[in-house]
C-alpha cells in the first residue's frame, strides 16, 4: 500500500463520518449521476489509484465536509508517500503491549 497525503485525508474523513466504503461510493455515485464502486474508493484511500478529475476530488470533499481547494491541492501535488504503518510478517498491525490488560491492570 502506498499512502499519500490525499489518501490519508480521504480515509480519515470517511472514518470520522463512520461511513463504509460502499456508503461513500453510493453518495459519490448519486452526486455524479454514475456508478462509482467501493473498490474505486478503496483504491483512492490506499493510494493505489487517484481520482482522474478535479471535479471528482471536489465532489468527494463536499460529501465528506472537507475544503475542496485543500483536497484538490493535495490530490494534484506530487505523490509523496507517507510513512507506511508497521506490520508483522503476516501483514497485520503489531500487538500493542498492554492492550489486553484491563484499565486497573494497566496502572
């Protein structure tokens, strides 16, 4: 996965809304009068693909309550990957030490 500032912004904004990829794709599809798949939105969020037009970026920003100009600026800037998240050999996030402890055990 190649994460970019635009991808990170999109993923965080969708998560803040509590929406699934499918919900965001359906909202975008209704705004654009065409079909946008959840796979396309997932590819945008993971930096595997970028929206092809500034109009789509602006629509995503409007749906998510983001500033459209900021979203377009991040989308059009050179793709500088952000730091990848650490993973184990299995590709999963590493365990957090103490994550399995109850609050009283953590003290």
